[in-house]
């Protein structure tokens, strides 16, 4: 964590703070480091969920169903191999 970065004050419910402190103690890490990791993981999960939702919306718009996916992936991989073989 960048020590020069702004340090906002965030309200954390006491029960949640106790769990964070316990995790930090168990991992022998500073609370700030554990919090940073938790926030990063949460944001990554949020990005992943948005990506999944986008993919589902695109599949629906294209009329694709789950059973179409494996065949489409195989087609794309074959096309890429063929392009690489030509290069």
C-alpha cells in the first residue's frame, strides 16, 4: 500500500472489523494489508460478474445456448491454428 496515498476514513461495522482483525492476526499481517487485499478481491469479483453478465447478454442477443459454446470455441481454435500455420 502506498504510504503517500490518501487515507480516507471509512466506517466499518464493529462485527466486520473484528473479523478483519482476526484474519490479520491469523495471517500475521497488518490490518491495512488485509483490507487492501479484501477490497482488491471484491473489485475483481465485481469485474468478473460484469464480464459474465455481458457474455450472457451477448449470447442471448445472438440466440446462443450453452450447448453451442463448446462447438464455437473449437471452431475459433481451429481457425487460429490454421491462420498460424499460414504465417
